[in-house]
């Protein structure tokens, strides 16, 4: 059998199955944890339904715990790709509506997500999903979806992280801070490319170096507030089903979440193809099927520990491309950090204290890398007029939905509203339809 070092991709410094020390795995895994922003969806939900500070903190901790357990499930047992699970942005609108209608309780929302997770697991166990991918998602469609993932996430880096002002930092300062952080990450990443021996350590640590340097510059600007770290408890517990909240079932909520979960599968499949493109290893039908089973089991457990539906994060593909590190051990390390964060209040608060502009600088570069990874998948396709429309029309939908005024969707049926909040899902569906509607010569 060939050694991992002999079969690794030429673009990687550490291959997928290459074993590195657990100390390195934890340090490199921390880069993924810091760049994934998994606390954002629970913060949005908690704010939208006016949760108390205690319940908001518990939801964030549950999200970390669910992400850690689900990531271990995928990396070690099912998908076996270098990828982490995190809370999806797709179901936020639906979950807010369900929680509000349930009087601010999580019971009905978690009951609906449990049923949806079981349905996804069944879809994988029956083997149906791999045939869907084989017949409806060829490379031109998967590449287009990957490009759209990067394209639609990129504005978030600017609007939510960079083009903002805070109590301590002006918008100009945040813009400068993001630029400095991104430049440092690119610099250290390229050092590894041009100086393969000396610069290797800089490349694989480029994300965490950039975040540390960006945070230091923010402190010089007076924009790094560590008071929340000082006041946070060392140890606290997330909320668990049947202990801190109950489980109840509502058919309307269940139907809504079943639709949302199908959208999530389109989103997470795009992520798997993105990772596959970066590590230059084809995604096998059976691997996709195992991934769907792992997705369902992970989401089921996440619901029991109080987390919202999870999905594979395309951010990881971008970081792998930047650092050249694809070892699955790194993602086990990231999973361990997620689980630790769910119980260690101070560690969670420290990560949460990193200025948003610093995160935005890293996130913007990562989104660019994801988008170009999609182009890498489709670059060998023959670009006839048919291919131009298959790629171009979904991009039009993605951009149109990004800038669509809320007034256009306010009178739409509820299920359609949830879909309109996900440009990735709509654009993925359009790409699949265009590929089937326009016949090949």
C-alpha cells in the first residue's frame, strides 16, 4: 500500500490520511474553529426571539457541542473527509418562526429537527441519494454550486464583519483591520509556497497567525475587549433535551423542516465537492451516501443536545487550500475544541472576543478561495453555449437573491420565503434544472 506522503495531492503539504502529532492536530484544528464563526446562527436566533442571556449562552454552548459531536461522526466514521459540521444559516428563518409560535420555547423546533434528521438518515440508508448525485449533479453542476457558495458567502464578510462600526472601532478602522489580517494570512501562506522547507510551518499556521496578529493590532486601536472573558465562568453546561427542555411534535413545523433539510443536503453536498476539489480526490457515490447517513445522525444528536440543524462548512475547504493541511486528525482536533468550548465558558468567550473585522478579513479570503475552487472543478469542461447558460443562469439567481428587497418576498407563501432566504439552495436547484433542460449535443 502506498504511503500517505506518496499519494498526497501536489497542492497539499499534509495529506488527508497522513498522521501528525496530536499537539499539531489541536493547534491546526483551532484555525478551523476560529475561522468558522459557528456562534453566529445561534446568536441571530437568540436575538430574533428575544432569549434571555442565560438561554442565549446555553444555545451557543449547545451549538458548539452539536458541531463537535457531528464533526467526529463524519470525519471518523461516515464521510471520512477533512470537513467540520456547523450550524447552517438556511433554517434560521424557519426556526425563528417555529420558536416564536411556540411561545419562545425550543420544544417544537427541536421535535421538528429530530424528525427531519431521521428522514435524512433514511435517505442515506436506502441509497437513494447517491443516485440523485450521480444523475443530477455532474461536475459542471457541482463546480457551479461551489462557486456560488463562495460568491454568496463573500458579501457577509463585508456587511456583517467589515463594513460596520462598533463602540470602540470606526468603519475605517475595521476596514484597515480586515485588510491587515487578510494581508498577513496571504503573506504567511505564500512563504510556505516559495520557501518549502523554512516556510512550511508559516503556511500551515497562516490562519491562526493572521487572527493573532489582527487581534493584536485591534488591541492597539483599542478595539479588543476581553472583559467578557474575565467575567465568564470557567465551567458551565449546555442545555440538553428532556432535562432543560422538552420535545413536542407539530405537523406544520415538521413539514417545514423536511423541506429545509432537503435544501441543507444540496448545501452540504456542494461543500463535499468543494473539499474534494481542493484535496484532488474524487468524491465516490458510496462516500456521498455514507455522508448523508452521517449528516442525519449528526443532526439527530445535535437536536438532542439543543443545537440547530448542522451542515458541512465550505470554510474548511478554503483553509485547506490556504494552509495545505488536509489531515483528518486536524479535524478531530477541531472537533475536540468544539466540544471543549461547549463546557469551558472562558475559552468560548475568548474566541467570541476576536474582533469581527479580524474574522472578516480571514473569511473574505476564504470565500474567494472557495469560489475559485469551484472554477477549478469546471475549468476542464468544454465551454459551449450550453455550458455558459448552465453556469451563468444560477449565478444570476444567486446575485439577484442576494440583493432582493424584502418587500418582494413578504407576501410569498411561508415555505417559499424560507427558500428565498437561501440563494445557495435556489441556485443549486436552478443549476440542476438547467443541466437537465438543455440537451447535450
